[in-house]
C-alpha cells in the first residue's frame, strides 16, 4: 500500500511523510487512494520529504499541492523538505494557473427556465427567418418571371437529372409494390362478394389519386430534400454562400430556384411513372389471383378511372413540390457554424417536408370532397 | 534513451506517388524540433506516421523505444497516452464545449473524480493562456487563436512526453504567435516535454526551435541546429531563410 507515501511517525501528533515513486497522471488513482487511507489529518504536524520522488508532472504536482493546501486549511502545521528547484517551479506554475471556474452557468438550478426561454427565442427567430426567406424567394421568383432569361437552365437540367431521372428506379419500385399490396388485399375481400371486376376501380382510383402522389412525394422528399439541406448547409460551412453573395450572385437564384423549377417539372412526371407502374403491377396481380383477362381489365380501367381523378393525382406533384423544395432549402440556410447543426437540420428538413406533404394531401382531399370532384 | 524519436529509411508511397524517399531523422529528449518544407513535401504525412495515424510503406519509426511499425493494438494505445497532438485546424469535437473537449482524454483514460478532472483542465487551459470566461463556449463560437489554445490544452491534458504541433501559429496574428511561441517554450522548460512541430513561421524557427529538419519533395535536405541548417548551401533553404530577412 505504501507505494507513493511512506509514513514515519515521530509521536502521536507529528509525522514525517516520505514521497516516493513517480507522481504522474497514470498513477494518480493509486496516489489518491493512498492519501485517503493514510488519514494525515489526524496529525497536527506534518513534514513532507520529497527526496524520493522519481518524477512529477503537472497532475502529480496538482494532487500534492491540493493535499498540502487541504491540510493547511485545517490549521495543521505543514512543512516541505528536499524539494528540488524543478518541482518548486512546477508547484508555482500550478499556483499561478489555478483559477476558479465561473460556475454560475454550471450549477444553475433554474437552467430549465433558461432552456425554455432559449427555445422560444429560437422559435421566434425561426419564424422571422422563414418570413424573410419566403420574401426573398417570392421576390426572386417574380424577378425571374419578368426576366426569364435569368433562369439558370443548366442548373435546372442538372437538378432534373438528379431529382428526376435518378429517382425513377426507386419510385417505380415503391409504386409497383404498393400496387401489388392493394390488389392482394382487395382481391381477398372482393372475391368474397363475387365483385372481382371492381378490383380495377380500387387499384385505379387509389393509386392514381392518392397512393402514387403521396408515396412519390415522400420518396423524393427523403431522397432529394435531405440532399438539398445537406448541400446548402455544407456550402454555408465552407463560406461558399457568402462568397456567392460577394461575387454578386443571389444564392436563392442560383441554388433554390433551379431546384424549385426542376422539382415542379419532375414530380408530376415521376407521379405519372408511378401511376403506370403501380396500376400495371396491381392489374397483373389481379390477373393472376382473380383470373381476369387483360382485355377486361383495361376496358374496365378506361371506364372507372376518370381523367379528372388522374389529373388530380398528377396536379398534386407541383403542389407538393413547393414545401419539399422550400422547407429543405430553408433548413439548409439555417446551418450556421458546425457540422452538428448540419445533421440536425437535415433530419429536421426530412421530417418537416414529409409532415407538410401529408398535411397538404389531407387538406386537398377535404377540398376536393367539398367541391365534389 | 536520449533519442526519443528515431526514423530510419522511411519511405512512403501513396497511390503510386512517392511521398518520402529514405528519410532519416532523430529527435532528442527535451528539444523543440521543427519540420520545415514546401507545401506538399510530405511534412504532414510524416507527422501522421509519427502519431500512428498512418503506416509507412517501408522503414522504421521508433518512438519512446518502441518500433511503431511493428506494434500491436495494445502498445499503440499505450503510446497514444504518452503523446499529445495539436492538429492544424484544432480538431476540437464540435458537439462538446471547450472544457468537455479538454477533459475528454481524462474521462476516457482515467478513473479520476470529476472535481480533480475539472481542476486539471483549468490548469492546462490556463497554461495554454485560454481565457477562463470562455470555457463553456463551443468550438464554433471560438476565434482561431482560441481554438489553437483550447486544442493545445487538450494536447497537454494527459501530461504527454512528446507533443506534436501541426502549424501551431498558422492563422494567428504576429502578437498572438509570439505569445504562443513563448507558451510552447515555457512548457518545454518547465515540464521537460519534447516538442515536434511543423511550421512555416520563421519567427518560430528563430525564437524557440533547437533543431530542425528541412524536407523537399520527400527528400531530406538538411537536419541540425537552426544555425547549421541556415548555413546549408541549397537554393530552397537560402530562399527560405531570406524570405523573412528583408
């Protein structure tokens, strides 16, 4: 047990403590344990002898110094012998650099109030920031309407490729799977009533009007929305946005508007693809399960799926494109100074866009119901 | 064990490009050793090999008596505890505030009680001249000089035997960089740490460095005391020392 401190008791009250071994960070645990077990505070006169110390670093010196100070605070008589100049300098260095931490923030019991206040303050800032962002977007949009020459078609095409073309496989896969699911579920129920042919109405209407716009928008929001946020956010971290501003390019015009135009063009087309593939998959499964031939199925589809329903589905594309682009870009511009914020706002962007798409879809359903189409 | 680091016949080839060609150098215990060289000359790769982040293609690196090209995981973590590194851009973890950043190595590697860890952090931050009213700030809220100081405090927290500094004064104004140089020198004098630094700063070279190495395109041009190196007859070295002496 006496690896670092060796006691030499003179009498009941005084003790000589010989410090030995390496007083360094790696052995600090054991040193602290030894100090605690020795109960030096039972003596009134304590003499430390440092002649046996093999090595002392800042941590070791700190522990020794706090030991001495602790004893002195308890009105003990402490003396230190055989301390080399080097070690003395070290103790002095610690003396000079030991400052009390300002613990006001650390132990604040009302910290939760502070958090609530901070939260609301941030929320208010968010709203103001969104309004100014939205204003800038509207301004840029109308400016571009007046001068369509300023639309950056190269960027628009690049975005169409990225958000449109490359999204086709995953959108088609999701659509065909949803078609299969609907027709499996529908077939099981409808065959009980002998109403096999109505499977076409079910598939056609539900896919064209609801499923394919909603699923496609959610896929695109997760796929492209998150990438918009991350791209804009990392550009901010790199000072690229500020650089664009000083060059005289509006970041909204260069980064947001092309994405907006691309999304308005792509989303209806993707929904169209999803319609075809989804209905195709559904009808194929109906053919397999219910023994309906393709001629009957197509004929029934023509009479059950009205052009209005189909157009409503397609029209949801440009409507959903608005929250997807604007929210994800808005969240991207929210990133200020750390990579942690980038992750936080990317998550937020995906959650917010999907949430808004679903809310909009519900609103549209109610509106269409009221006006009767 | 006077030679604390010894590099022998070090060659590094990355993606077919030769970074180092038969490099030999040694660092003595307790000295401030500078690695100087043009951009892209392999300084940072050399440093990364010395701090066990990269493996050289051939040759050996001996640190604290251990050949690190032939070590296992256990020994690597032992050496890691004996070295401190200040990265060029600080390398502070952005999700932790300054005091959490500095205390991270202690929390991971020791079982010390929290109040002792806090006190040790304060001492090291103060040694690095970090202003005490800013210890709860996050890295993104710090200025460049404060990032360097916080990062120096973190490099010092484990009381390392060797301290590696990657361009410690880059991005600092001349006054701060003189201050930073003095801090480094003070640490060496008081704690006896060996310090290896990559630098372009003539001010640092002339004021605190004991010995230095000049590399160009992966080849050693010169090694020795600053005076010896400055007398070497090579155009690059002449230009280098002339750049600051107008």
